[in-house]
């Protein structure tokens, strides 16, 4: 990532958030500070220092609950550790010791930060009051100039709000530095093994707030989000066969639909909220568009049809492209159809087994899994040029890539640790981070398209 200077600074005047009770007004001031070009090439990192939390200036001071102090510090560190453009400066590596002299710009010894090559310092100041909620002030300050990048204050009514405060602050900081903070406020749907069954679960990209969507005596596969994030479609298998299932996020209800044929594979939402799915009403799996009632829109007019097997549809955000897997030339390869014209182009030529396509939100990139001599690996193709880049390197198998809403991160399934688990990397192939989901197998991630909730 390239680091450049741009004119933007958010000044903390009095930005108090009482979670569950609404927002107060934020006050902004212009100045120059760091920003990060996450879409550019390179591996330049911002060196971040998180000092020990300090007491605020409020009088009289009452120490907040220790679990809140340590819990927030841990959450902030864990959240920011998922971002590859941050590297942490350890307290032991700070010249002259870890203390800074205070938590506000006017109190901090920036010389020692500069000599220790710190780019950004994140300070925490707590004020406790047993008769009222604890309050915490969080500041991100540029070490070279001493200018405030972001400052916010929060009221903490209970321990459950610690995670929300960390998420909101990190999202705001990432938004300022990169232009997008959706990473921290989205959810990933995935298939989680529960004994003999496979269920659909949700989790944050950092591995927090696990939620189980299905509780069925069967196998649920291939989750896919609607463009507005209000519906989640997946394939459901039980003794009756394959069915389409759709979970409504608002009502928390799941409806199941029988479609013609014996298979129901890989549902995917188009840009207009319509579902496409591979079914075999005439004995060969082809991709069909569904109507608003989740029935086949036109049984005799599939989106694609040929003598091979066509599965695993994926659309870009505008719905101008649909990528899919086809065996029309023998081995499974990936193709892209321009939805306006119906013209189909072959994308993959290398290897004999290319599956799991996922179009980037802007439709310029295609992520997919290829079987190599060392196992399955994730590749990205730039559609305009056909240039491929390998972005995961095992060990084990890496499969099921899914793009983040900003088109920068990729979540995927990997067996590198033994059982299958979820990991996240970037379009540049940065070192993959494990998304903790528990000990059971976790596969087939689908990244939600909008901030949650």
C-alpha cells in the first residue's frame, strides 16, 4: 500500500456516543494527516503504537472496571491486527520506555515516537463513576506532526458494549485512512459443521459475535447474500432431496422451495435481488433465473445452457457480468457472461480444475480456486487483461474465495491447520489471518454486502 498525505483531520471536541441511546454531533476540522492507498501496489505499512490506557482528566476520578479497560485494549489490538497495512510497535521497542506523558497531543512526547519510527499512536483515557456509565476517550494521533487523525468519546453502560465501541472506532479509523470502514461492520455467512449436520452461521470478519442461522436436521450449503443484506439463500439437503432455502434477516424465518429436477446447486443473487441457481429439470444442470416467488422464471430459457454442467453463478454489484463454472470443454473451467448481450467468454485456461468463482463488486476481478500440484490455491484474474495472480499459498487446500464489500479483502476456506477453517487475505496476497469460528469445520464463506445491522 502506498502512504500519501492528504488534507483531512477529525478533531475531538465533544463526540459522545451512548450506545443504545443515539449519537451526539461530531465536530470536524481540516488539517493534513496520513492516509493509506489500499488499492495501490506495494507492502508499505503504518507503524502503530497502542500505549497503556490512562485515567482521564475528569474530577473526581474513579477507576473504571478493570475488565472494561483490559477488554477494550484487547479488542482494539485484535481488530487492527487484521489489517495488513498496520504493524505494531511493542512497548519494549519504544526508546526511553513505554510512557508518553499523557493521552492528548499537547501532553505527548512525540520525539521518542518519531525516533522509534512510530507513525500513528492510539491513546485511551478512562473516567469512571460508579453512579454513572464509564466514559472512554479514544484518539488516533499522527506521530510525525502531532495532529489528531480521529478522536471520539463513548459512554459505557455495560460490558457488552466494549466490543461495539472497539468495532465502531476501528471502522471510523479505517474509513479515514483508507476510504472504507466496512470491514469491521459486516458479517460473513458460512457453513459450520454440527455433528452430522451442516448449518449456516454468521460471524464478524474478526471472528466475533457468532450466530447460528439454521437448526435443521440436514445439510445446508452454499450461502449467498441478497444485495441489500436482508436475505440469505442457500441449498438445503435432507431425505427429501435438494431444496432452495431463504432466510429473512428481519423476521429470522426460513422458507424452503422445491424446484424442478433433482439438484439445486449454488444460489446467487443478481444485482436486482433476483436469484439464479443451477437446477436440472431436463437432466443436465444449467443456471436459471428465479422469479419473485422463487420459482423458475422461464423453464425453457436458462441463463446459460450447453452440453456440459453449468454451476456456481456469481454476479458483480451492477449485474453486468455473471461468472460461472462449466464442464463444456471436459474439465471444469470458469467463464464470464455479459448479461446485457449474453456473450460468454472463457476466463481460465491453465490447470484442469478451476472452481469457486467470485466476481469482485466492481466486476473487474475474478477470484477462484485452482487445483495445483501442491493443492488447491486461490487466484485472481484481472478480466480486462487476463493476467492471473496467485494470492494464497497453503499449506493444505485453499478454496471458496469471497470478496469483501470494498473489493479489497478476500475470505476463504483453508485446511492449512488440519481441519477446514476460515481465513482472510487481501487482493495483494497479504499474509492470511485466521478467522476464529470454533473447532468445528467452517467452509463456504459468503461476505455480506452491507454494514451490519
